[in-house]
C-alpha cells in the first residue's frame, strides 16, 4: 500500500488551488499537482480537454498561497 506523505495544511491549500484552477480553466484537465517541501505554493500541470484544440500541450500553472492567485507560467 502506498503511503501519502502530506500534512493537512498542504492538503487544504492544494484543494483550494485545484478548485480555483477548475473555475478559471474549465477546458483543461489537471494531470499533476505538487509543492516543494516546506512551501505552500502549488504547481499544477494540465492538458486540454479537447484534443483538437490548439495549445493542447501540457501547460504549467502556479497557485500562490499568500495571495490566493493562480498564474500560467
């Protein structure tokens, strides 16, 4: 069985980040989300829901915990 090594605060921040991502980018699918150890900013990788859409390649986004803002990088 795999062990999930994450604390409650990080999980709560990631939940907020993914909810904001879903509302701001409804045509994209989250592929992965991660954070660096000791930080609460969440990095998100996504792809387009529509294969024919131009720009369907992987895109990266960052959720900034302190400002509760999401930005594509």
